[in-house]
């Protein structure tokens, strides 16, 4: 089983690539964000550590994390964002490593992991190939305004907190260009998968 890491900035289309891969036989897909959301639940170590780090103001009803309160804190402080990442990302990585071991015996040809911080969190060491989903800045902003309801400033704020294209390109094995149509994207992904399996 080969392990593929998919990364890219917010609004680049990582989820579109994952959707394409989900429809292909023999491929298991994982979204790091969904694992993180699961680990935010009451009773999980990550939940407790977030409340310890950021205080009761991020604790919602029933012990859940108030994501809006947490977002307001980390979007206004690079130091707090780093602190959050240091709490969440190591636990997500532990979960994924266990999951890879579990899936190894299941007959999948590819295990595909999607996350924004794959490179920064050291996933290159466990991935056979890293894919960077490239989309130009203005198209990313437009997508974020449509899909998430962000205004231009919010989209740019998120983008500013992420590495630039050069960083991703330098640290990836494959660049998937997502500036065209969905069919063009699908062809690039399909062609690459055929070379791997």
C-alpha cells in the first residue's frame, strides 16, 4: 500500500481531489481536519488540552469546543495559532499512523491523506509521495467567498497564515494544477494514480 499526502492552501481544492480519489477503487482516503474535529469532542485529550491552553472562553455547552471563540483567538495571534497546532497536530498524526497500520492489511492499493500542514507536521517521512494542489490566489479567494461565505479580508487572513506556493512546490513531489475545469483536474489525478498502482 502506497501512502499519498495531499496538501495545499485553503481554497486550493484539496477536497475536490479527495472526492475524485474516493470514487476510485482500492483507495482509502482520510481528511486530517475530520480527525481533528473528532479529537475536539468532550473526553478526548485534545479537547482537554485546548481548554487548558485557551481557557473556559473556548469551552461550549456540554464540554465541546466553541470553534468560533477559538477561531477568533487564533486568527488574531500567530503565537496562539502555533500553540493550537502544537496541541492538535501531534495527536492527529498519532491517530493517522495507527490508522495506516490498520488499513495496511485491508487490501487497499493507496492510502490518501489530505491536510493543509502535511509538510510542516513531518508527514513526508511516512508518505511515499506528496501532492501539492496549486490554485492561483484570486481563484482561491473567489472559492472561499462562495463556499464558506468569507469576505475577501477573511479569506486573505487565512491565506496569510499559510506558507506560499514556493514552499509547497519545493516540498512536494507532484504539483496538481487546479486552475482549470473539474474534468481537467480529474484527468491529472487519474493519470497520476495509474502510474502508482
